[in-house]
C-alpha cells in the first residue's frame, strides 16, 4: 500500500514577518521584538512584536517612526506541511 504525501502551505497565526523597506527601519524593527532569520533572510516576530511595531506607526508617537512603519508590510509566516490526504 502506497501513501501519497502532499505538501500544503499554511499561514501561521503566531508568527509574523515584515517586508518592504526594512533596512531603514531595522533598529525600530529590532526594538519592537522582531529578530532577523538569517537562514530565510527575513524578520520574524510574534503577536506581541507585531502589536509593538503597529503602535509605532501612530503619528502621535513620532512622524519619523510612523513614516518608516507605514512603508512596511506585516503578514503571517507561511509554512509548508506534509499531509497524507
């Protein structure tokens, strides 16, 4: 009997990544709780880090930071999982 494995890509509900002009905002990204994933060349953070960086996007906290944050895109990390559908 042969079991066929398929690969499915699913979005994480607990891990987030940032894309966009991250070099200019790297200190802000780090201080918000994200870490650099060298292997996958991306920033990774949890829900708390996501909340922190989104709060920095509020112009009341400073226009410079708001401009940096608003140039970023925050989204879920996607993982490939194998299933035996």
